[in-house]
C-alpha cells in the first residue's frame, strides 16, 4: 500500500496565510464552471484557508474542501455549501464518479502526483474537469521588482523546498494524464500597502525556513530598500500575479 507523506510547510503561518494571500479572480471559477459537466459538486483539494472553496460556493451546489493540515482547517471561513474535511490529496474518501470539478490552487507541486491523479480519475465524473493553477513572483514597478527578484534568488533561494522548482517552470514538467483544454489567461490583481506586502512575504515557506535556520528574519535585509522604493508605506499600489493554469477533461470508456 502506498504511504502518503504530508509535507507541512504552512501550518505555522496559517493565520497570516489567510490574512495576507491574494484572492483568485472570479472569472477563473466562472470559466471552469462553464466547461464542467454540471455545477453539483466541486472538490477543492488542499484548500488551505478555503479561499478557492469560498469562490466556488457562488457557482456550485456543494463543495468538498480537503486539506491535510488541521491548523489550516481551523482558519477556514465556514459556509453552508462547503464541507471541510481533513484528508490528503491522495486519499480523499470521496465517492467514485461523483465530482464535476476538481480545483488545486497553488498546491499541486506538493502532491505525489501519480497517486493523486489516480485518485482524481476515481472521483471525477465522465467529462469532469480538473484544474490546477500556480503563481510565482508578483509584479509591480521595475525598481520594486528588482528588489523582490534579488530577495527570491540571492537571499532565500536556497531555502525553498525542492518542489518549488515545479512552480518556477509553470508545471511544465508534470505529466498531466487528462485531455487538455485550452483555457484563457488569468491573473490576480490587487492593491496593497507596503505593510501588507511585507506580511505576504512573511508567509513564504522559504522565509520561514530561513528564520528557523539562521534565527534571523531575512526581510530585514530588504525592508529599507523596499521602503525607499515604495515611498509612503500606506500608499496602495497595484500588484499583479500572472496565473499558470493547467486544465483537463476526464474521459472514461462510459458513453
């Protein structure tokens, strides 16, 4: 029997994760609903703080939202349509052939993908949709982008888990055993102040690992430069994260 090992990189900062992470665009969920066979049941896998699950509640009759982290589950927002369940991606205990849509938001790179895709095929209906998306560094003004790029590559780069490489290459190296569908491009856009940006950077797993090993917050190395480039820290600036989306349709031998 396959034994799943859950790598928990986020429970320690679960409160901050809910407070500081950007939100996904509503157009993404509207599109995914439009190509799914029905809007009865969606499975949001590795739901984290439940952000994607809450968005799906506008479109689906029921959402099953699973996560292996009990701490993350304690930080979710309750909703009458959402059933939050502590479970790994590879062993969901969801009924066979019952799910119209599976979503995996910024989490596929943590999975045992071969085992998870077998589980996804088991629970998906014929013609059901599976969609996974990820995002990398946010984009602002060129001067700020340069500081963030330096921070990511030269200060905390070695502290990212190996799975982060899958994000860097836009999931291109993941074998995706579903009939691909060509989806529109999506991006997250928001307006944040400098304190909010620093709070977001604090949620990065590489920042947390750096702090544990060095007993020092790496953000201290860039805070002064960021402050000079930003100006008034309370001014909100527009920030973009381009999303990389891979989506496919599950085709069974059934008519």
